[in-house]
């Protein structure tokens, strides 16, 4: 637990030196640079792979809600 | 006031009242005080994300035609309501879990009302699979202070034999000039399996047509808890990365009530023929219903990086998953969005997936041997690799709406652990490999 806390603090500390100024967000603001660009496609894929594989989620909640034979 | 303005005014009042009611509900949930009413600062907007999907497996296995609409209504102050509706129409056949034989096999249908025959050497598929699924979600999102946002939602879905109801919430906070975002989400759900013909008792035999004595209960439940902790970090003007840890716990009825295992001879590996089939129509061989543990805990780590390379965007993600059923999986996903003009792009997609089998995965069970605590021959709990390869074309219409079409091939190839193959099984193709075609047309427009 202690190690995890130290690791998290280092990570957050390390992150604070990264990044851009608010006026440098021209590229990051583009639609194609969003982490999820196509919500319908993402939800569809999550459902397909949930139904056909033993793993699910990761990107978002594990999904589910189907009998999925 | 003319008729048109009156309609607009009524609509605006209605919007504000919906917005206010949802804000009140959210704040009540969060235990916050209700914020002062805010006058409209700009015109509210609608965002419609719609798609039509065809998913089809070869050899007449599962076919799905799915219609989806994700509708987002944006209110003032970055508040929004998102509602999604999905309609699935499923038909086709699905592996029953029994193995191929050199003789014809007869099975009682899941309903218990009829039987079906599988020819010599053919993988037993249950071809009564037909379902319609309706899924609804609703999520309300709003900022909390200057650097945080909260999202609360509900999800429900219904199939002929399945009902799902879930609640979810997510909190995200920005740090470091909004370059770092920490998020935490929780989701709880209760699902109910209303198995056709009743829920069979695990490890009991498939019975004759009309005999439901091993199906005392009409339905069984399971509870699902998911927790996701995420960190998103902007690295540079053209690189953003994300890492998520997910915990998922399921408890209750985790079996598939339609899956069976073949009971085989310990030397030949052939399925045992029923000695006293009786006068009624029923199974020709010995099959028992599967038995899975009644809980499962999964952990997964998901990482994603998105980089802008002179107009093109490379999107890469990797997921590692492990659970207490002894399944481990690796998923690598790569997309490359390549603009061909200001309005047109092409996006190749490759996904590679590999999983190990669950510790209770069994191709078959040996007649006379002591039963293991759990066993399932569901191919999705076996060891397999899968590849998805696809291509998407996207374009902006003259009025700045987005359209896209994607074509993808999904292929699974599995293997049975060598020590599980008995006698004649070694010379048969035991794993139900899967080939599927995915075609999706999407249209996104804003009003």
C-alpha cells in the first residue's frame, strides 16, 4: 500500500511537469484527437467483444446486460 | 407573440424545466445544495449519433441487425443529458457445448418442447437462437466547480430471457492546467436470467422432451459491481495518454443455462449413448448442463495513447485482464486515421486478442469419473486468439455532418489443451472457430 501511494505521488508529481499551456491546445481540441471519437462504434465493439470473449471493459465499465449465447 | 415564438418559448421553458429537474435530482443524489437558476446563455443543442450495424457469423451462426441512437442534449453551463437506445434483432445458431461425433446426435431443445438432430461429424449447434434486445441508457453530466465534472446514469436492457438494470456514476477532476485528469467511476447492476423452459440444475442431465424435473426455478439473478479509476495526461501538443484500472465483481448465477457438456468414454473419447432412451423423444447421448462458480473477480489495466502525426492520428491501446477463473487476456488495438482531403478520411484498424482458458474449462467429462467442482465447455472460456481487421471511410457532408462506413472481419481460432483430448477426440476438430463480418454505417448530425 505504501509503495502504491509513493508510486501514485511520483506519477502525479511527474505529470505536473508535463502538458501544454491553454493556448497550445489547438491540436488536442480537434475532434479526432479525443480519446473517444465515435461513441456508437465504441459501444458496439464493447458489446460484440463482451458477447464473444471472456474479457470486457477497460476503456469504460465492463458492460454486459445480455444473455449472450 | 406569434405562434412560432410561443412554441419556441414553450420549448425553452420545457428545456429549462427538464434541465432544472435533472440538476435538482443530481444534486439531491450528491447531497449538494441546488444551484441558483442560470439564464440561458446560448441556444441549446442536440447531437444525434446514429448507426446501423450488421454482424454476421459464418456457417449460419449468430446474425445481428442492430440500430443504435445516442442522443445528447446540451444545456447551458456545460450540462448535458445523453440518452441511448439500441435495438438488436438476433437470429442463428450457437454452439451447444457438446462435441462432434461419428454418429448422428439428438438433443432436446432449450424450451424442452422439441428435439433436434445433428448430422454425423457436425459441430452441435443449437439453432433455436432467436432474440430481440432493447437497451436504454440515460446519463446526466454537469460540471462541479471549475475543474470537476460528475456524470450519473441508469441502464436497462431486455431480451426474451434476460433483464438488466444498472446504475452508474463517474467523477472526474482536472489538475495541472487541465493537463491531468483523474477519474473514478462505479457501476452496479442486477441481471436476471429468465431461461427458456426454466433454469437447469448444474450437472444434471439433458432430459427427454417434456421432462422439466431438473428445472425447478424459472429465473436466477446475478449482481455486478464495476469500479474504474482513470488517469488521463496530456504529454505534449500532439500526444495524450490514458491509463485505467478496472475492478469487476460478479456474483450469483453465472452459468449459461443452455450450455451442456458431453459425457464421454474414458478410452475412446466418444460420447456415451443413452442406455434407456425411453419411449419419448429426447437426447441420443449423455449430456449434462454446465456448472460455473457463483462468483468472479476481474482486474484489468487499460492504456491508450493518441498521437497527432502531421494531420494523421495514431490511436493505440493495450489491455491486460486477469481473473480468479484463471483467465488472462491481452488486447492490442491500433487505428490510424488518415485524412484524404478536408472532408474525407480513411481509417485502417487492427485488433489482436489472446486469452487463456478458465481453470474449469473442459472439452468433455469422463463417464464414471468423479465430477469436478465446476466445468464448462463454452468456447468463450477456452484458450483462443482473435484478430479483427477493418477499414473505415468517413466523410463530412456539405452541412458539416459526419458519415462513416466500416467493414471489419473478426476471426477466432482456439485450441484445446492436449491433456484434455481423449481417444478419438484427438483426430476431430473440437474448437468452434468463428469468422464474422461486421458492417456499420454511422451518421452523426447536430441540430
